[in-house]
């Protein structure tokens, strides 16, 4: 039987290196794809409505990096932050804010959520309020929130 091609001796080693390279490349692509979209922080001079919209868009995407960036030290689980506690499917900002546009405003929003395991946030449509305060730097940040006063 006549051979039509010659297989070099190092072919097995080359094949192993190629497989390894493909595996590493595939894992890198998978990690990048699983990371999902990252939220884009608004400029420091953005108004409170822009800051709130950026947070809510990230919340719907499941990107929990927005809360620590756009919130104050008081904005956390139990005081407005919902990311990681429930899935928010959609949102609507319900009109202009209440309060002094100079230092503090409160927005009413309508959220559609999956609810929380402990029942503090019910599944379905609910009204959720967000309190934003102007910081000494002039930036607006989320300071708190909840289902009512």
C-alpha cells in the first residue's frame, strides 16, 4: 500500500499545541461573552434623571456594577438597591421629580420585577421611589429608595 502523504514526527505535538491554543482562545471568548454588557456611567455633570436612567438600564441588564458607582454609601440592599435581589424586566420613570432640584429629588418609577425570595419586593408591577442627592462635587447620586415613604 502506497502512502500519499508523509506525517512528520512532531505532528502529534503540533496537534496538541493547536488544540491547547484553540481551547484557551475559546475559553477567553466564552468569558468575554458571559461578562455581558457593562453599564456606561453618565458624565459627572449629568442631571438626576440621566443618573437614574443609567442605573435603571443597568438594573434591567442585570449589571450590578452601576449601584456602587452611581450610589452614595447609603444606597444599598434594604435602602433602594435591587440588583442581585430581584430581576427587573422593565422600568418607566413616572414624570418629573418631587423635591428641590438644587439639592435633593425623588423620582417615582414603575418597575416590573420577579420579586424577592423574602417577599419584600412582590413580583409584577410596582411603584418604586428613588431619592437622589447632589454631592459636594456637583454630581447627582442615588441615596436611597423603596416602595413608599
